[in-house]
C-alpha cells in the first residue's frame, strides 16, 4: 500500500461534541493529518472558538449548532458537512454527559437523558452518516466509550450502561457494514483531564489520588492524547480493524 497510511488530505470528518475536551483533541488530530473538520455542539460560542482554533492551525474547519439526541438533527449535520466540504468520510460520535449519584437515587429523566445523549445519539449519527459514506465506497465511524465500558462505577450507573452499550453498538455496526467498506470502532478513554472529569474530582472523594495510583503512566491523560487514535482509526492504516474497542488510558485497564 503506497503513500502515507495516515494522511487524511481530502477527507472530511464530523466530530460531535468536538468543541472541547476529548472531542477537540480528536478534531485537532484529524485536522493536523489533513482532514477538513465539522465541529458539532450545542454551544455556539464554544463551537466558534474550536473552529477558530483549527483554522488558526491551518485546517479547513466549520462548526454547527445541533442537538445530536435528535435523529433529524444528525441527518441535518451530515447534509451540512456534504454541502460545506463536498463529502463525508469520518464520523466521530463523541457527544456525552454524566450525572454522578448512587444508582438508587437516579431519576428516570436523568437515566433517559444520559442514555439518549451518550448511546442513542451515536447510533443516530452513524445511521445518518451511512448513506454519505456509501457514496464514497467506504468510511470510518468512531464511537467513544469509556473505561466504564469495562469496569463498573458505583457513582455512574447510567453512564456505565451507556458506554457499555457503545462497545456493543460498534461491534454490531462493524459486522453489518463491513460489506460496505465502513469500519466502526470504539475508543475507550481513561481518565482524561477535561471539564467533565474535573467535576468528577470535585464530587468523588479521593478520585484524583486513586487515578494516579492505578495508572501505570503516572498521570491523567490530556485531550491531545486522543489525537493519535483518532488519526489511526480514521486512516487507511486501520482498514482491516473493525469492531474493536481500544483503551487509551495510560495502562489503567491492564493494571491489577
């Protein structure tokens, strides 16, 4: 296979929840490898700031306000990517939320909101992206799980359920769409230093110390640590990788 396996020049990516944290780290990685990137989020100001950051680095970038919990909004954002950049090759379903509390105290609406935002939206986005990828005779779908896809978390039952579902979603879509040359994989971030996890450190006593003690790398991750896995899974280098769930966690998942 000739050429740079990880060159994304001419490719177009959508990153939901791409205006901060893990999503922005992945968007920057994709843009740095040459992809045009559409940032999608609910906060217009954060979207604009993320878009400007990518443009300042020399990337082709745009942003769009959308609620990815709505199937119609996912179809709209895919159409926007095609209209703005002419095609769609890469879909990163990263949007997610968490509400931390003991499982017996969750309200039904909290449970439903987390499952819809974290799991259903990933399915709606992949489903919307599928016809666009068929036009290109292939594509890459990257869904974002978590280490709680593997482990239980007493303070995050809804989040854990949604992220466990993400792994099974990736496997199901991978088997369904392999014939279409569409690879679908899940990324399982460990403890990455973002606004979401900073809130967790404030809400869960001793969390910071426990993370450092268990992580062989001896540190929390940063959003930039997500760039490489995004490029790999979006590139020709991963054309025979599908249905995988890949931890990016500094060794947290393999530590006894």
